[in-house]
């Protein structure tokens, strides 16, 4: 039962990305990784869900910073 909130957090992030973001390859991969982290959060290897979420957020913020830099 303790793992359910973490799973729901990743699942809600996947739903939000699906509803709000433009449909492109990066968004599709982000949604899939969020769904995967949600499933992993329910297992006994939930630390990998945390590592995956941290990696996803770090890569996302880095990519946003690179894309939004003035040329």
C-alpha cells in the first residue's frame, strides 16, 4: 500500500504529458518511461523507479534548457 502513491504520481505524470504536450517522439518516450516507472514502483525493486524518475526529470530539464537557449 505504501508504494501506491509513487505509482500514481508517475501515472498522473504520464496522463498529463499525454493530454498537454505536443505529440512528438520525445513526449512519447517520456510517457512510456513514466508508465514504466509507475509499474516498477509497485514491485520490490521500487528504488529503480526513483532512479528512473530522477533521470527523466534531469534529462527533461537539460533538454528544455538547451532548446530554449537563444541562438
